[in-house]
C-alpha cells in the first residue's frame, strides 16, 4: 500500500477586534476583521464555528503566530488553549466575522475575555468547521437549543427561504436574554427561571405536535438534555439519523477542555445505545 501523504498542518487565522456590543445581560458580541481574514470564508453552513486560541500559563508567543513553532519551542502547559464559538454572521464584503459569547460573570476564559477586549486587539483562531444548513427540500424544520446554540439557530432561521415551515425553541434564563432575530419564524423563548438547564427545552419539544412530512432538525445545547431529545427523536419519533444535526455543545459540570476530551466517547456511547434500541 502506498504511504499516505502527510497532512499539512492547518494554519491559524489572525484578526483584529473591530467592535464589541453587549446584546443582553449575559451575551456579548465581538466583531473581528482585518487583512488576516482575506482568505477566510464561512458561508456554506449555518453552524460554522471557529476555535479561538488563548495564551496559556502566562505565555507570550512570537509573531507571526505559528502553532508548529509554539509546539516545538514551548512546554505543553503553555500551548494555546482553544475555545469553540459559532460564527453568528459572516460579512464577505467587509471581511468581518461576528461571534456571540455567553457571559457568566468572571467564570471561564472566553467570556471574561469577550467582556473586556477592546477594538484593535489581535485574535488568533482555527477554522471554520461546520456541517449543518437547513435543507430546502425538507417539509419542515425544528431548531432547538439553549444559549450556546442561539447563534447557530438564529443564523439558520435567517437563512430559511420565505414561507419555510419551522419551529424554533430557545431556552434562556429569563425574558431579558431574548434577542431580535431577522426571520419570519416565531421563536418560542423558554425561560428557565432557575429550573435545571434543558428541562423547559425538552418539555417544549415533546409537547410539539409534529406536522406531516419530512423533518430536518437542529438540536444542540447541554449534553444531558440533547441526549434525552436525541432518544425522543430517534426512538419515539423515528426520525432518520441523516435528518438530525444533534449533539452536546457543552456538559454541565465540565469546562470545554474536559468536555472536548470526553465528547467523542460520550457521543459514540449514546449513539450506540440509541441505535441499538432502534434496531431492536
């Protein structure tokens, strides 16, 4: 067998903060731009995401930013830490990318950064990734998630053609966290109000009277809630696997490093359990 060619290392993108805006008490918007985005594009999926690269262990990296050099010259504990965020909007004409961050006070890494960052500061990131866009051939659409999925849900709703039939459920803490979305689809805002994360969302999806025809669904958010809804959609509603974009963006009690380290195994285990039940 011929040897496979070595994979070329992906190069990070470099951008500058153009402006910031507080959208709601717990959602901060950061717009990135600059010459470093001249070769970047995020216009094929509505769940495009990027991985922001934050310095770790007090490290200061040489410019131009080079991940391969950093891995060679710095100890592992000083390699950049990644945080994953959905591209809320990509302006190809002005080469600007909009990211929305959930803010939990001073908790975490990316949230506090987004709250304090100022125009002109430099950001490095990898991407984009992404796999979902609403299928125009579907008879109807279901979009459901919590705050972490709101940017992708909003972008998906704005991409739907006029007259498309869709149901959108977004769980947030309270009415002050609702946002204006440029879509004819009426979003059902579910107010958590101190209840466990995902409880209101799971109840709303289960209570929905499903229309006839082929469904194309996007369901993302806290892992335990997504697991329950995946079971409901696959086993009880018998929605084909290929018509579902569904996975946990985060997991209660885990930071992104811990969740990303176990996410693939978690998803594989859940899928095996539920696909086995489907076949039984």
